[in-house]
């Protein structure tokens, strides 16, 4: 079994974190952040995401880690960004580095890390964008079942993530009032 486990369910990207990151990151990294915010997918799945998996209204993929199949409706902001980048020959990965080449896992992780350091974002990881998306979808009124259908989490995992935020999220108490 695992020697240790870490629960980062309470670690989320706030709007000021996104703004700080976008102020210093390259355009390819800003686009990767947008894609992660709107899809709630893991870094590896987004790096491997191809144009063939985007049909103009949905992104469809099978997650590498769990094998979960998800069909994610594409919101207007992400659709505009994707459509603006879609090449004439829509082949290969969507995410590309500043040289127009597909990202390698190590190259992406290194570039992302440098940008977060430059933005002075300590303690935040790319993967925390998944929990952030779960939280935002919950605040928007989505059910755990709806959230799980987008993120590929189990409903139990979605519930665990949401519970981690309930005590510390002022938006939830404001919604209640």
C-alpha cells in the first residue's frame, strides 16, 4: 500500500492566483490554465488531448489514470479559445509549447513550475485546478453526480472534496443567507 497520503482537497486556485499566473506566464501556459479550468482534467490527459477529441461543442476523452470516459460540454470562453487555435489540419495535440511543438510531460511540468515561482504562487499545483473546478461547479449549483460526470471523479470523491471547502468558503455561507 501507500506509505503516505496527502489530502489537498482544501487547496484551490483563487481568482487572484489565476490573475498572478496569467500576468507572468507564456501564452501556451495561459491557454493550458484555461483548458484545465474549464475541463477539470489531469495534466497528463490535457497534454495528450488531441483536436480529434474536440468536436466544436464537447471534449471527449478517456482518462489515463482511471479509464473513466468523460464528455465535457465546452463553455463559450473555452470554445472561443479552442476555435481561435484550431489549425487547418486539425491533427495532433491541442496543447503546444511556445515553439509550436507538443508538450512533453517533463517540459510542461518544468515550465509550469517556473511560471508559478515567477508568479509567487507557493503551495499551488496544476492538479489543484481539479479541486478548484469541483468547488466552482458546486458553488454554481451542480449536483455531485453532474460534477462527477465532468471530472471523472466518483461521487464519493466529489463529496469529500466539497466537504473540505464548506467550512472555509464564504461563498457557501453567503449563498445560504
